[in-house]
């Protein structure tokens, strides 16, 4: 009896806790004052309190609100799951939940747009618009619909913009900014439709709505003026284009502002999206503090269809080093544009890649797990990889082979400085030596370390090449590497390539003779063939045509195959001068850069130079192509004058003189 009375007294003294409504009120108040962590905790408490058997309506409402918080926290992947559940549970005909249903669908559209899934974004934006009669909310959905429609159906996007502008006319109060942004989108849609005069007129109206061509610059001004520059350039009015672009500030910052990404792979011509070499797109993006790309969106594409999104997806995976990013003013980090084309470059196999999977096989034999693929961006991968390295080290120790896969991926990450990459490679080398790894695996890590040393700032200008050759030379003294035919051949070929660049042809020929004469390599071994191709070019440089032809014929390859396995020819003369800086760019005070792609003929002349990346758009591309068209490379031995090297890429930087900065 006493136990029962004690239990009743304890129960009576235990508070019941906040009700669902109280939790809603607290979480909503936290969201209103932008205390996002507290708001998230509140809505998650509601989900837990309701449980799977609670009110379906209340649970859906909590998820809709939670989804908005997750979007604000930039946790799109989680938000998408929660918001989709919310939409499924919110009654479509409940007027009291209409706004929550709108925001759930609108945010799903925004998430899909950011993920460059424009088809899904259109679906969700359209459904969101249909849920509400509130004109400002409908205009938000209309903006998303126009942006995600114009590259597939520009005529429909123009019609959507017209409908939105009609709605704006019914609003009371100041609506200039809203009209200007809709007119900017309408102008872009007209550009995609090919109606250049109408596009220029519409974009001009947008700019005037924003205050005209003044020295005031915000994101709306930059967008309208940049779009006007594209329209003017396409209409054959480059002077007007430069004038508008000058008033955006692009290319007019110290040292040109934006530097090229360290990881900037372009989509290949052809491929699943059917890209053509003459396709061009202008992509807008932002750069986050960690060097990864934040927002990314296509602005213009030379033809409708998948072109625009193919380029945007490529840029989404680019990376900059964080220390370079911090020097860019915040406004331009948040909104930068590039001119892009697809790449026709054929991938030349790296010497280290010819070593095969010796390192992977050694690790697999020891039960070492590989590293999972990242999200695509090198910058975003760094934190995840450092965390995994720390976890593996805590579990297996500082010298365990389990660390090697993570160390390797970090050591080839372009965002990490070469000094640190060298330290990572040296740590791998120590682990492999301690574990008696085979020569091929050691050679691969040695090459990685030597390449990092060649670029590491700790050795100072002029010392890196000596350090590169010294490291490779010492590696040949390692008995494990010397006893591995492929490993020692790979290292000798890298030494030879450097000697040939320095025109030390006799020493290069001697090194190649060692590889070619190694009886452990078969007649068609990739390293022996690569050595013979290099020997043909070295003999050509030594003016011994008979020896060059003999070496070439011993490869057994066609001219096209040889262009893929031979060393890249060295640049001999650029023939560039200050006169190559475009006069018009100089007059407007532009600085910038371009990446140009070209082939190299056997006689060392460049062929078919074409700009594949340019900043600012449409300013320096033609000048870069002209410069590279005049460059001279080392000759390669090819019968019938076939290509010496295909698909080369070179960056050209255009800097203003000191007195203009």
C-alpha cells in the first residue's frame, strides 16, 4: 500500500511537458528571430512527440516547417526528404495550410534548381504557384519557372515572364526592383530565343529600372549589365558590350580579380549531351570560403537543349585554393561569370598511370579498404578526407598501410598546397618502405613526391627542378625499385623528359637506351614503346633522321597512337609581346585570362587554337587564340607530318601595366 501511494505521489509531481502547440509556438518564434538551431530542435521535438501514430496533419506541418529551417541551414539533401514527406501529408484543399504547402513545394523547386535538375524544379515550382493566390508568392515561383524553362523552351519562358509582369502591374507600392528582375529574366529568355534586338531592349529597360548605368553596383545591377554585354556582343556590337561589362566591375579588380580554378575540368565535346566544339555558354557561380562552388547557374547557351546544364554541372565540381579566394571582394565571390566551351583534348596517359594497380594490389592483399568517392568538388572533399585520415590513424596507428589510400587522395587533391602534398607523399613512402612494398608501388609514390617537390615553394624558385631530378635519381638506387622493370622505367622516362626539355639530348638518349635495352620489358611493353617514341623525337632534335625513323618504326604504332604515348613537346617560343593585349580591353581597363586548347603539328606549329575558358566573358578569347597560334613547340618525329601532340591546353593571363592598376 505504501509503495502504491509513493508511486502516485511521484506521478503527480512529474510535469506533463509542453504541448504540441507550445512546441510549435516556441519553434516558430525561434525561426522568426533566425535562431535556426533552436527552431530545428523544436520541430524535431514535435516529430518525436507525435510519433508515427500521431496526427498526420500536424506531423506534416512540423515537417514543412522543419524543411524550411534545413533549407536556411543549407542542408538541402536532408531538407528534400523532409519536404517531400510534408507535401505528401499536407491536405491540398486545406486553406489554413496553403502557405505551408506553397513553401514546401517552392523549396523543393529551389533545391532541385540548385542541384541543376531543372525538370524537377519546373514541376515543383509550377505546383507551388498553383497552391496560392498571393501574387508576391506566385512571382517567386514564376522566377524559378522562367529560369528553369528558358534553356529548353525559351518561347514558353518569355510567356511566363509576360504573365508575371502582368501580375506585378496589379501590385500596390514600389515594384521597380521586382519588375527589373523579371525583365532581366525575360531578356535572357529572348536571348535564348535568338531575338537579339528585343532582348537588348528588354535588358535596357531592366537596367533603367535599377537606376541606369551608374557607379552603384549590387547583384541586380551586375546581372542586368552583364546580360546586356552578352546581348551586345551577340548582336555584333563589341564596343557596347565592353562598356556594359566595364560597369559590372568584372576584370577591373586588382590583378584581374578571379584567378583560374585549380580543378577546372571541362565537359568533353560529344558525350551524352552531344556538345559541339562551337557551343558556348556563360555560367554564373559563387565561390565558398572552402574554395568550392556554391551557387551555380547557366546564363546563356548558344543553343537550346542540354548544353547549358552540361557546362553548369562541370563548374559545380570546380575548386579554388581557400587562400586565393579570400582576396576576392565578397560581391564578386558571390557572383562571377565565365565563358566556356567543351574540350576536344585526348587524355594522354600519365607515366605513373602506366604502372597499373601495383599499389592497389598490395593494399588489397593486406585488407586495406579504399577511400569512398567524394561529392565531386576537390575543395569540399578536404575536410572529409582529413577526418577519415584521423579516424584510420586512431584505429590502426600512424604507420599503418590503412592510411595510404587516404594519404594518396589527399596528395593528389589540387586544393592542397604542394608543400603539404609533398609531406603526405613522403609519409606514404615511409609506410611503403617499412611494409616492404613492391618496387612498382614505391615508384608510384616516389613519382608523386617528386612531382610535388617540383612545384613546392619550400625549395624556392630555380631549385625545384634540381630537387625533382635528385629525388628520381635517388629512387633508382632503391633495390626494390631497381629490381622492378616497370617502376625503374617509369622513373627513367620522367628524368628523360626533363632532360629533353632542357635540350640535353645526349643524356636523354642515354637514359632512353637503358629503358629500351631492358630485357625484362617485352617488345610491345608500354614503357618500351614510350621510350622509342621519345627516342625518335630526340634523334630528330639531334638532326639524325635515319635514327629517328628507325626508332619510330620499332614502336609499331600508327601516327595517331604515337601522338598519345609520346611526351608533350616543350614550348620553345611564344612570340608574344605587349602588342597582343587587346587595345579595346586596355582602353576600358580590363584584366583577365583565358585557357586555350590547340594541337601541335610535328613541325612544332600550333593548329586550331580555340578558347575554352575566358574571364571576363568575350574579352580575351580571341587575343589568346592569336597568341597561341604564333607559338612554337619542339618538333616531334612523325611520318607524313601527322600531329605531334593533340588537345593541349595553355592558360594566358592578361595583366594591366602597373600605372593602370
